[in-house]
């Protein structure tokens, strides 16, 4: 081929290439625009998902806060109830302690009275022996403690346990034991 043929051929290729280039550029622009639109659509979807997730988180935090406040109110109410019950128990304990002190004082007075009676009986017995000599059988005197707690001694004679007697009589176990011991001492003295 001749050099002018090469030039014509190169010119023709250049013209064809020049015609094809704008078409490709237009396709590239369309592709870029389409890609840009797709990116925008993806970003919009992402933002919508983020907003929805944020709303769910806000609702979750709100429900947790409400539940926490409800639990706190319930616990506060329970604490108040327990404090009231504790106050009642303390007051009851004070009353029981005062009653025990009163009973102990009564028992001390009773023991002192029994001791005085025993001394008086001994003195009277000695005086009577000096005045009247004949031996006589004395009826067993009913102790004053038995007169004071007749139900307790009834239960004891029936063979009930000390715990059972304490429950029935409404006394402490130690009180029942002390009363029975005092009655035995009184009988042995009398």
C-alpha cells in the first residue's frame, strides 16, 4: 500500500474513533449518573434504617426507664412495709420485756412473802410446841402460789409438759418452771 493509503486509513480510523468517543462519553455520563443515583438511594435507605434503629433504641430506653421506676417504687413500698413491721416487733418486744420484769418482780415478792410465812410458821410452830405438847397431824396447807395459779397446777397434775403448760397458760417456759419450783419449796417448808 501506498503512503497516501496509510494516511487515508489512519484518517478514517480517527474519524470513526471521534464519532465513537462522544457516544461512549454519553454512556459513561449515564453510568455515572446512574451510579450516583444508586449511591443516593443506598444512602437514603441507610439513613432510614438508622432512624428506625434510633427510634427503637429510644423506645427501649424509655421502657427500661419506666420499668426501673416501677421496680424502685415497688421496692420502696416493700421497705416501708418492712420498717413498719420492724417497729411493731420492737414495740411488742418492749411490752414483753416490761411484762417479764413485772412478773419477775411479782415472783420475787412472792418468794419473799413465802419465806416470811415460813419463818412465821416456824416461829408459831415453836411457840405452839412450847404451849401445847400433844402431837397432831396437820393438814397439808394449800400453798399461796397454788391459789394464784390454779390452772397451771391442774395441767401439771394432769401430766402435761412444761411447754404445753406455758402455751396454755400464756406464760414463758421459764416462768412455769420457776412457779413449779417455788411451789415445791413452799410445800417442803410447810
